[in-house]
C-alpha cells in the first residue's frame, strides 16, 4: 500500500543543473588564457568531487571549487579581479530565479489530495529553503528534509518520520544514484524522471528488473503510474 511520496527538488521540480552548466561556461571564459577548456573542466570536476566531503552539495561548494581550480591551474597567479568575478558568479547562481519544470504544479497538487508528500533534497539549507518558498509548492508538502547526502538510511528515516515507513513510500527524482537506487534499497518504490541535463556525479546504471522500479518521461505521467499501483 502506498501512503507517502517523496520528491527530489533540483532538476525534478525545478531547473538546476542547466544553470550550473552556464556558470561553468562563464568560468571557462574567465580562465581561457590559462588552460584549454577540456583541461579546466577535468580539473574543476576533480575539485568538486574532492570537496564534497568538506563543503557538501550546492552552489557554495561549487564556487569554492571554481576558486580552488583557478588558483591551481594558474599556479597561484590568478588575478584578484578574476577571483572576485568567480565569487560574483556564485552569488548570481544563488540568486537565479526558480523555474518549475513542466507538469510539476498540477502533479504535486493532485497527489497531495491523497498522499503524504515529502520533499527530500540535497544542498545548501538556505538556498533550498529559498527555492521552495519561491516555488509556491511549500504548503503541499507534509514534510521537508534537506540532507547532506541521500542513502538507504536517509530514506528509512525520512519515510518513518513523515509517513508509514519506507515500504509504503515512493521516491521520485531525476538521479538514479541519489533518488532511486537508495530508495529501492530501503524498500520503497523508486521512480526515475530523467532530466535534460545530468551532473556526471549522479550517473548510475538503471536497476532493470527490480519490481519497484519505474521510469516516467516527465512528472505529467506520475499520477497515472501511482493510480496503477493502487490495490
């Protein structure tokens, strides 16, 4: 029996990764005189992965990784003005208007009539709270969990706190690695909603053959899937 539905936020409910890609392109422009783009992307990606354990997910960690990469590739000779520009890029990313993805509002509102909804997302606390407030969806969720990472234990705790347990819950998100696979491991249904742009860190093989795994084209298909699972 399904009683609770969890939703990821970034790139599931609203645009996110595309803005990071645009900021990365601007970072490459700022450092174009010091390294070729492919090398810069490789170094920036390495810095991001290395720094996740220290800064977590989100804009602030990405901004610090851009600064660190700029210092490394220029061997400490990056001008202070460029550092200032990178800080400004990070601030602009934090202030970027929130843009809902197609079918989000109607789907969330429809499911909120019959199920407990929980927002479970990674990232910076203040930034995610700001985006949720701007989305106008806040009143539709019975609980909000902003976490440092998503694991099997994360979903067990969240669905026990806000629902009737992981085995009666569904997690919906664009990331197989963070949203789907650990939710399946916790005993929940896992629904993959592929995003147009995916961060390489979130890539993972699809868990084909799992009886509780489903894939939808977009959130507009979710209500029909949920109805098909009713006993």
